[in-house]
């Protein structure tokens, strides 16, 4: 994946890319575990996926542009 700044500039710093990759892998694993738990407890998979989508959409940026 190519990561870009809000201005469209490519993020090339190796350490930044490593952190992004590691963070996404951790998030993926937590979400996978939670999905498996939900399905094992009898929850509807699609409903759980929708809730995860809503959770991501509700995240707030603590560093708004211009500050």
C-alpha cells in the first residue's frame, strides 16, 4: 500500500511505514478474534461486520487539519 499525506505527498519514511503496517496487523488480529467470538456466541456475522464498520467510522481525529 502506498500511504499519502493529506497534501497527496507519498509517505516514504521506513519507520513510519513499519508502524503503520504493525498497527494494521494488530487491528486485523483483534477484529478477527472478535468476529470469531461473536460468531461462536451465535451473533450474525454481517451484523457484527456492520458494527465494526460503524466503529471505524466513529473514530475521531485528535489532530484536525490546521492546528
